[in-house]
C-alpha cells in the first residue's frame, strides 16, 4: 500500500484503526489543530520539546492541506479518527471534521514512531503490536516538559518489548530517524519514569513482555494531548492515539524543506 493508497482507504472509511504497518517506510504524523489564537504558544511548545514533538509541518490559517507532506492531503478526512476537545476534555471521537472546519484553524504535524518500525522489522527485530494487530502501548510518564503559554505537563511514551540482546541495535537504528522521535528515551525499569504497571496503558493496548525482553520507551506524539488537557483550551482537534496521517515522504529524513 502506497501512502496515497493508505490515505484514500482512510478517507473512504476502510481503515478505522491504528496505522502501524501501513505504507511501511513512510513518514507518519500526529496531528494537532488549534484556533490561531492558541497556535503561537503551541508552536513554541513544540520547539521547546523536540523529542516528543518533532514538528514536520504547520498549515496556513484555514488550509486543510499540508503540501510539504503530500500533495492531496486533506486534514479534515485523512485520519482514521479525530478527537474533538472542548475546555481541555475529549468531547467526542469522530471520523470526519469537515463540518467543524474553520477559517482560523492552524494544523501541526508532529513525527510518529511508527515511521521507524519498518527499519526494525527489516533487521529482524520483532514488533508484537504489529504481529498481533493491535495498537502500540502508550503511557503517561513522569518525564517533565518545558512549558509555553498554557501548554505544559509530562511526556507520553510509547513502549515496545525488545530482546535484551538487541537493545543497542535498536538504539542505533532509531537514532537515524530524528523526525520519528529518534532513539529511545528510557530502557528498562518503568517505575524509573513514573509508570507503575505496564499492563495498565493510558492509550493504546497492553503488549505482553516475554522472558528475555526488556521494555523500551520512546517519546510519543500523544504528548501534546496531555498538554491540551492540562491547558483547558476552549477548542482543539487531534488524531485519536494510534491513527496517524500517512505522508508521502520517507521516514528516514533528517529534515523537511517547505
């Protein structure tokens, strides 16, 4: 499936779940959409926290496209599901936001760890959430963020069980994907970053940890949703965790022009 094919399938309602494993090797993006009055502070928040919020592109006011990431992108319809936030809480989760779109909306595309997964699989490193067809495990951590305006809080992390003898290789591979959160932020004891029980995920689905494996944690693009919750901003739209915008660009880019 090409990125354009994946977006077409999502737009037609044929993909309604996680996008991990779709269009392997393509850049995927978390999406945050805010009114213009909140956008400058959120842009500063991303700049201050580049590991969880590697900014790929930012739209113009009212523009549902992101031409730097794909010629035919329509942010109103190209995600499997959208979370609509009102006063810092999720008010509804819907499949299309065309009826909500406003001329002052500004969209932010933030890199996603799904982008490096094809490189791990090609090297023979197993990824159980893909093998089992469920969402990646995500947790609220105690890792602090730098604040900007109303946006603050702690980092969300994604977790993948990795064979202990391959952790160093995973770190090297993922470091080559800076727009997809790069290398892990923590390896081993979940309690060291404020996670008490791996079986109790905050987003996504639990993933079994088997003998000989260690939990490996990456910065996660769901982090802005924690910041939106804490901010209490009147209105925002985000992707539903695990359901990304699939871009035309390869995931191993060091930077994006345009």
